C-alpha cells in the first residue's frame, strides 16, 4: 500500500483521439443513428458532444474567451450539473444540422489543437476546471487532463458498444480511466463514518484492473494504491462493471448484482451510488 501518484495521460489522450477518428471514419450511414448507453443520445450525438468538449476547451483555455454564464446562480453541485446538462442539450440540438462527414473534419481539427494545448501545460499548475465529481473546486492540470481522457474514453466506448466495434479495454487504455475514476472515492465516502484507521479495499479484476485502499485518517478518508491487509470491508468487481457503474451505465440495482461486498457491508455500499461523471 502506497500513496497514489498523479495520472499523466496527455500523450494517451492524443492517441485515443486518433482511435476515435479512425472509428468514426469507418461507420456506415446507419451506424450514426444507432442508440447508445448515453440514453437520449445516438452515436452522432456523442460525436457532437466530444466536439463540444474540444470547442469549449480551446475557446475558454487557449483563447481566453469569456465562459457562458448560467441564467440562475450556481450555488451547489446540483445547480452545476443542471447548467452543464442544459449546455449539452443546446449543443446537441444545434449539431443535428451538421453532417457526419463535417463532424469528423471538425474533430480532426479541434482534437489536434487540444493535444497541442495539453502538451503546453504545466501538469502541476492550477487547472481551468476543477474535477467537481472528486469534490475539488481547484485541481491541477494533470487531473483535469486525466478527467478529459476518461470523457474521451468512455464516450468512445459507448459508440463502440453501439456499433459493435472492438473495445479499447486493454490495460493501456482502461487502467488510467479506472485509476482516475477512483480518485473520487474520498469524496463519495465523505459522509460515511467509520472508526479511525478503518480501511476499505477496492479490487477491480481483469487485464486493466488493480487494487486501491480507502483509509479513515484524522476524521477523513484517504486513498492509497494497493491493498491493505487489515481491511474491514472488501469490494470486488470486474473491469466492465466498474467503468459502466462509474459512468452511469448501471443502475444501483444492476450494480449490486455485479459488485461483491464482503466484510462490513455498510462500508461497501457507497460505491454503488458513485459517479465519476457530472451527473
């Protein structure tokens, strides 16, 4: 068991963007309208959403354009999620006018520029956006970029699922996603009480899996890499269940069937409601 370290994925972000372009270029006309796990979004809608992420990043961070202001004050996490949901819906509605071919051309342009931007950033400098699902108002660039990588990965995986394309679930691609997602565990458990020194171990099985320990220290939860030998609770799931659970791809009832909790059941259950996306 050791302290967790930053997740550096700038080059992997650029590589997975290339995989996205290759995937989209090989879709048939019918593929673009297939439903996805993103509920109301078809394949084309997800591609448009990924373009929106690039456009916002370049406009706000590189070009210093003023951000769109919410119509009502954002006073809490729910207000922020509602604001982002509305921004997303507005963009998807407008993007229905864009052809698949043009979407690919736009993504080719913006993706390369986002890669260039990320390469220029000091990984330990303050990020433009805090990782809110991890409870951070201010994050370092490495965490913001890792969050963007998880967005690029899981939305691309939703497209791959929808059209039957080979998944990117090897360790190279998926382990950084899971390792980033689990940085949200201390925030998820913030209201969960336990005796000082209590540990909960999380084991994700599969090629991209790993072990993490959440330990109660000084009245708060701290995340470690590796497995504690004195855990009072052990949570085990396979990698497919893990990424789907944390991206709203499974209901709590479905997750409960795919997550094994042993030991103190009360300390395992919070994972069933955890999300590592803004939702």
